[in-house]
């Protein structure tokens, strides 16, 4: 049931695939602000998730109103919009975390590879569609255990620590945290800085090896260099994983997103390629918001 | 001002401890380490200490407390172990899995149960559980097989453990569920968001994070179990008999009496100095156990805090 339609490009590294603009992490941060788009749109985008007239309300308050969107692998989708417009709510509904809020009610459908997510087991769904939260929420364990947690839980037999080492290291490297923590993996995760905690949460999500990665403002607590590491990671990831990122940083959305969805008061005002949304927005609301951000 | 208050409280506690141990000393001095050993019948020894004083003979101090220490140990560990398991499951259920309406009913009920006076539990034990054990659990064969040492009537270790479990479990549930509830939602959602199911999430993140509360609740409940006198004096049979595991199943239905209940029963005879010292010696053992209990709780909690606190 899970893989009715096998994901076509998953885990297939494209021949000669190299992100065009891999900037050394040590490069001057000033370049980030001015640099333009990282990559051209990927040639092989595959639709993985479909949001179909989704409405979400908390009690009587409608937080997301009839939103329809495709989410494609091979592209990064950025959700932008003013605070409180329902970005987090929409993101949480993609892997049914909204259900944990007792007052929340949903209407509409979300499909993953053509299967209605409502018919999937939430655990199985969340294994494939993994979330990094707006507030860093590392577990009260060591750095190592935080990343190893999901590996241990997913394994049928509890793996040895030695066997996990490689996977933990690679996840931490990809999240750009390895250099800072490699000396002491037993360090309590809650004693990392806010930005380190957020990167640890990203590493944790990567270790889960998802098909769709949901990132809720992953860079809001990060310095420019860590931000750059994460941005490059996202751009690299998009070939193997469908990435949805919520961001308040319009520059960032412009740099890494292939498609941008602008939300306002729960409604999806505009959805389109990043160049179009930022360059020639159709709706007045979008124009206002985007020009404010770049003004 | 606050400092003075703290000092006053500390001084008060210290005074009590010193007073109890000072009063207890002669009994320990006369018996040495044998005080803690077995040897003879505790009830008869207490009787002897009392009559010697009443007859104005030389004071007698001989006292071997093993049966009542053993009884205390059995009742306390039995009840604490049972209620720990029960309380853990109930509080996990209340906090995480119960529908709202069950929760709104269960929580006040638990808090009410935690505050019911122990005499009432004792009464229920005497009127319901003890006759039940006497009629349905103990067979005539059982009675006959140990009749030369002790008579089985239903007043028993089992009755004490069960009623005590009922008494301390609500206390544990209250503390446990407070602890589980205060686990940050973000940690649980973080685990759920990685596709770990609710049970595993709650077990690995929720319960694990709440371990200090589990320890605190267990210490509190154990302290209450150690100090429980009235109810246990009512349902355990009031004889200072040491239940013998070698007796097989009968072990559970043999009568016993813990330290606190012994103090209660002997408290009218405190007038004679030898008697007073003996009773205070029992009290000192109880007090020492309580201190050790708190200390153990504190020690056990330390490594659990390693990853939890922000510093
Ligand atoms: N648990 C909740 N209960 C009730 N209302 C909620 C809840 N969570 C969010 N809301 C409401 O839903 C609306 C959308 O919230 P949401 O968190 O999705 O906004 P957001 O776009 O992520 O904002 P931000 O950029 O500040 O993170 C807000 O008006 C908020 O007040
Ligand atoms: Mg948000």
C-alpha cells in the first residue's frame, strides 16, 4: 500500500550532479545577501504531494482557507507570508501533526504519491514526511542520542552504537554541525546554542531519511554562515527529497526556492515560480509584501 | 528573615532527630547489634519489658526486632512495587491517552482517594478484604499446616499490602501525572514528527523525561507506607510474626506487624523508662529509614538531571 506509485527519482543521484554554487562555508557572509538564485529549476520535478482545497480551523477560527498546492521533488517550495497567516498550520497538516491539536478541524484532502494521507497510518506518513519545527526542540539527551534516536526506533533490532556512528556523523555533517560537536558527542543537546539546537533538529530529521522534508523557519536562529550551510543543504536535498520551507526571509526564499507560495490571512494569494512571484507578482497583496521585503 | 526561618526549621528537625536518638540509645546499648536480629517473640519481649517495670524489678531491655523489621520491609516493598506499576500505567493513560471526559472524572477521583484518611482504608480492609481472604483464600489445610506456630484468620500480609497499595497508588498517580504533564509538548511532537508512534514516543520521551517525578512520587509514597500505622495495625493481624517465604503460598496470608503499628500498639505503655527507650528505638529505626529514603531518592535523581536542565 505504501508504495503504490514508486517514487521515480528517489535516491538516484543524477549523473554529474553538483550544485552549481557550492560556496565554501568560510566565504564572506556578505556574498549571501547579494547573490541571486542558486540554481536553475530542476529538469526533473516530480509531483509528490498534492494539497487539495485544504481548510483548517482552530475551533471557529479559520487558519488555513481552501489552499491547493502541488509539492514537487526536485524543487524547493517556499511558504511566505506575514506572521499568523497559517504557514505553520498548513505545514503541520502535511504530515497530520495538526491532529494533535484537539481544537483543530480539517477539510479537504492531501495526497502523497496519489494516496490520500488520511488513509495512511499517521506514523507511516510521518516517517516519510518529516518535520523540523519553528522552535528548536532537541530531546533531553546527548547530541549523539538525539540523532540516533530515530535510527534506533526505526530499526527492528536495537543497533549497536558502533553501527550508528556513520549515519549519525553523516547527518550531523549534512546539517553543518559536525565540526562543532565532533569532539564531544555526549554533550547534552539542551546545552547547545539555539542555532546549534536547530541544526541538530535538522540532522535528526535527515537521519530519519524522509521523502518530504518540512522546514518551519529553520534559519531564524542561525548566523549567516550556518544559514548558508543549511541553504546549500536544502538545494542539494531537493533532488532526493521534496522540500517545503517556511521562511520570513524573502532574500532566502528568492535564493533557494524554485516555487513560492504567498499566504495571507489563511488564504493562498499567489503560487508560482520564484522569479515570477518576486519579479512580476500578479496580486497586489503579493506586490506589497514582496516589495516591502526587498525595499 | 527568610534565612532565619530556614534556620529555625532546620533546628527544629535536628532537635527532633537528636531527641529521638537520645531516647532510643539505652535500648540499642543494651542489645547491641542483636537489636536488629531475630530471637524470640517480639510481643512477649515487649510484655516482659513492661511487666518488669510494673513489678518494680530490675529493668529488662532484651529486644530483637527482626520480625517487625522484616514485616515492614515486606509490606512496604510489596505495596510500593505494586502501586508503582499500577500508577505508572494509570498516569500515562490519564495524561496521554484518556479522552477528555474520562480525564475530568479520573483526576479529581484520584486526588480524593489520595486524601482519604487511613482509618477508613483500614475499616474497608477489616470489613471486606480480611473476611474475604479468611473465607476464600485460606483453606483449612493451610490453617492446619501452620497451626502450631501461627493462626491464619485473614488478617495478613496480603491484606496489608493490598490496602496499602490502594492507599499510596493515588499519591503516586498524582505526582506521576503532574510530572508527565509537564514534559514539554515540543519534545513529544518532535518525536511524533519523526514518525515514532505514540506509545514509543510517550515511553521514550515522556516517561524518560519525567523520571525525576517518578522518583519523587515513589519516595513520597514509600515514606507514607513506612509511616502507616493505623490501617496496618487494623488489617495485618497485630502479631509480631515474621512471615516465612519457606511456607510457600501461605506466606502471603500469614499475619505480621510493621514497626509503625508496633509503636501505635505499645504507645499506652510508655510510662516505664525501659519501655519508652524500646519504643523510641523503633521510632529511631523508622526515622533513619525515612532519612535514607530521601537521600536515596536524591542520589538516584542526580544522573537523570544530566540532560534535562538548561544551564
Ligand atoms: N493551537 C492553536 N490553537 C488556536 N489557534 C491557533 C493555534 N495555532 C495557531 N493558531 C492560530 O492560527 C493562525 C495561524 O497560525 P500559524 O502558527 O499557522 O501562523 P504562522 O503563519 O506560522 O505564523 P508565524 O510566521 O508567526 O509562525 C494564527 O492566527 C494563530 O493564532
Ligand atoms: Mg509559524
